[in-house]
C-alpha cells in the first residue's frame, strides 16, 4: 500500500540523509579531537590521602543540618510542653462531641 507522499519509485527519501548509528562511542583517548587523545592511561591508582583536599579545616565542625535538626526538635518539645494540656483538652472535647452525636 502506497501513501500519497512516498516517492513514485518506492525509494526511501530519508535513506540518503541518515547516517548509521555507531555501536559504541569512542573513548576520550581514542577521539582524535579530544585534547587528551595523545595521553596514555594512568597505570597507578591514586592513594586515598591524595584524594583529600589539602586544606581540611572544616572536617571537625558539626554540620549545619545537625544543628537545624536539634534546634527544630527543641522547639517542638518546648511548644509541646507549653501547649500540650490545651491541645489535649481540645482533642478530648472534639472526640466527646463526635461520640455524643451517634
């Protein structure tokens, strides 16, 4: 079945414009355009201490998220201690009104 836009000879109009998809991409060492293409891969693995930054002055400090978490927990406990009895009475009153309805 032929469509109206197909060429009359039955050829694929996109065949000349498409390029084959490569099976794998070249690595940066195989790519002639990449600046590292002439370098040889490293044979030695870096030592763990070489991976650490030289200036590690913040390593012993408490992270900010820990302080935020502790301060939030403290605020919740303080509000609960102050408003706890009032919230309990509001809850008990609401439950008693709902159960008295039925």
